[in-house]
């Protein structure tokens, strides 16, 4: 395709469509065409090989799951509208199903059934399978889709120390995977869960079109997702004002996010999506965009920055019995309302910091000023590094992988236990590890292209060699091209031949667009001189080699 496809905003999206790797079915759903599928399979193979090398064992879980499973862990609410769920009828009975956006629940239940003794552990299982997420804003081609291929692995251990070993193995496997894929990546500290500390890392590919922001130290190894990054001089302050009883909302006290950020001594930024509603200088609720899980960290940070305590969700529910979209993670006593719930919540209850102190019948749009796409954050460009005090730099990046020490969140909820050597029952300690296979391709292209097209590394290229006969109607040219193709193929090279009856200029343009690493041109003039033209996609100049012995030379 010559033209930029409609709606494609970033190079990888444009190029994947123009080169015929994928075709859009609707926003967030793509078909993989032959070339794209070959590259996808290669990425998948690298991931699988490294999982096996790290001792993980492959399984395949269903995408269709019972909604009850998500209710048992509280994630039906936590995922909100991201969780695609629906009812079907079976023999006059209604069955409520959900399509898995990830598989902690399914795998933990599996383990609960099959593991009972410490002798069966440690164990790491993985799968490569389609995930479904009703992303609020699917975009950027296959970078953010509603249906995508994920490698998800889960580790099961008997102790926190053992979890550390499983985690390190996965971390190392991730480094090998992204190295083999030719990605320039950066492991960064990410928002960690209940285990805290150094318990989560994201693998980021720095790219100007990335949706995440990372801070990187110029001098030492420190790198973190900006959402979690700390600076050397961060302090927390407790607000002076006393809490007022808030029982009825008469005069709305709306604040802009800028004012909120000023109070909290933090900076608003385009990338972030946390909203805070203030009343009498107190946050009364924190509204987050997207899924709660992902925003737990942001919320926790806001609380740390203010040392405010808000009414626990239970209290609010006791007071009102109102169905409010609260997701209170353990230890995080704050009402959190998902952005997408707002429309459904005309009469919201907002908690104050004591029991019986609430706004009832609050109407968010009416009573509070809503500012979208603003947030609080810690470190930013130019801040001192928390490790070495040198300067931090900020980079936009694409998250391709994520490793996470889960602890017992799912094993507790779903009773995944084991008997230790003393016959005492204990809860299994888990970790989870995800890689977006489609994102490997998109982020590779996003960072490896020029004005003419994609520049594939050998490892992920749909084919390794492209043979281009200049004029298919010249029999000796075509014969030599086909002979080269067959001999290279027989030698195990992945080779494609452009046998279209098209002008050389057209073929060269398409060759550059598709970006196969090595192009071999067969023309009458070269044939007369006994030479072939070789051109590496990543180099600017072509070279000549003798036809005689060319295949041996190339393999
Ligand atoms: P993001 O922050 O970009 O929304 P996430 O943190 O929600 O991603 P995880 O739950 O950590 O994603 O899933 C593991 C991996 O799956 C991610 O690191 C990413 O590579 C991939 N992934 C997540 N969401 C999508 C999506 N909508 N489309 C394609 N790949 C995705
Ligand atoms: Mg997400
Ligand atoms: Mg993320
Ligand atoms: Mg993630």
C-alpha cells in the first residue's frame, strides 16, 4: 500500500498495514496476514524456547471462564468494563461467562486442585494464548488491541525466598528473549504489589510514541516507571486542616487538578489519569481511569504523599448500602471509583475520613469539577536520582513485558495451599510474568524503520532473504532466480521470491517496505557479468558477488 492508512498515527501502525503484515477488522482487532503471521510465530517461538530453557512448563487454559471465578477474587469489580463478560443460555439456564484478560484466577484454581505438598513445588507454568480486554481506547495498531496474544507465566513457591529465585529466572529469561528479538529494552522498577520492595519490573522499549514514561538515571543503573519513581529528596507532609463532618453536599467545592496537585506538591502530566476530588481540602475519593489494579500504585502514592486516611469502603457501604464501584485492595483504605463507572453512578457516595462522614447523593459531574488526563507523580526530568544523586532523565516507552511478585493474593482467595515438611498447611506464594507477543513486533518496528519501511532483524523477519528477478519474462533471469530460491531453501534459508511481473522500481520499493534483511537482485546485466547484487536492508550500499558459489557463500 502506498498511502498512509486512515487512522494510523504512528510508524509501526502505518508500516504494518502498508507492508501487509496485518489488516484491521475494527478498532482493536486485527487479522494477521501471511508475512505478519510468520513474524508473530517467530516471536512466539523465541518466547517459548526461553520459557522452556528457564524450566517453565507449557499449558493451555481456556479463554472462556465462569464469572464466579472473578467474583471470588474481587477482580470482576477491579477490572470493571475491561472484563468482557456476557450471559448465554444453556438448557433454559443462564450461564454468565467472562473472557480472560489474564489468567491468575484460572491457573490458581488449577493448582489448588493439583498441588497439595511442598514436594510438588517449585513450579512455573506458562501459556501463549489470546487475551481479551475491553480497552477503553484501543489504538496504535497492534500495540493496544482488545484481543492480543500474551505469554503469561505463573510461579508457585513455598517461601518468599523461593519466589525470589523463580522471579530471577523469569527476569533473566525476559532479558534473553528481548535480546534475541533485537529489541533495545530497559528493565525498570515498576509499581510493586503486596510484597513491596523490588517486586515488580517492566520491560520497556524506549520510543517516542510509547504510552508509558520512565525515568532513567544518567549515571547509575537506576530506571523506574515514572509512576513509581522516587527522588532523593521526597518528603511527605500531613495537612493541617481538621476533617469536617460531611453529611450532605449542599455547596459543591470543586477543585481543578492543578489545585489538587499544588496541595499535594506534585506535578500534573498528560500521560496520567488519576483524578482526585477535594472537599474541604480533603480528598474524598480518588477516581481512576481504566482498571483499578493498574492504578493501585497511583492511589497508594497519593495517600503516601498526603498521609490522609479515608473511610474504608466497608464503612461507606454500611452507611448507605449503595452499590458503589469500590475496589479496596487489602491495606488500601480508600474508595476508588473507576472512570467508566461514573456514567452509571448518578448518585455516588463519597467517603470522608471518619465513619458517618460522607457525601450522599453526590453527582460527580454536577458537584465536582472533572479534569481528565492529569495525575500526580513523583520523579521528573532533572530531579536527583534516589541512588546516586545525579540527574534523572525522562523517556517515553512501550511496555513489552512485566514480571510481578504476587505473594498470596490469589492463592488466599482461591485456597491454593500445600502441606510443608512438618505437615503444616501453608498458602502457596505466587509470581506472574507477562509478555505481549504482538507488542514485540510493533515495538520492534517502531524502533527499527526508516522512511522507506521496516528494517527487520534476522530473528523476527518474515523471511531472511528476498530474491528479486528484475524481469520475469527473461527466461535465464527467472531460471537463475528460481534456482537460487530452491537451493537457499534446501539449505534451510527462509527465502521469498518476488516473481511478480512488475517494474524493478516497484519491486525495490516493496522490498524496502517489507524490510526483509537481505535482497538478492538477479538481472540480465549481472547474469552476463556472472554476478549477483546483494543488498542488506540496514546498509545503504549494494555489493556484488559471483554467481558461482553464491549459495555456499550465503549459507
Ligand atoms: P498497559 O500498561 O500497556 O495497559 P498492562 O500493564 O495492562 O499494559 P499487563 O497486564 O502487565 O499489561 O500484561 C502483560 C503484557 O501484555 C504487557 O506488558 C503488554 O506487553 C501486553 N499487553 C497488555 N495489554 C495489551 C493490549 N491491550 N494489547 C496488546 N498487548 C497488551
Ligand atoms: Mg492495561
Ligand atoms: Mg502497564
Ligand atoms: Mg503491566
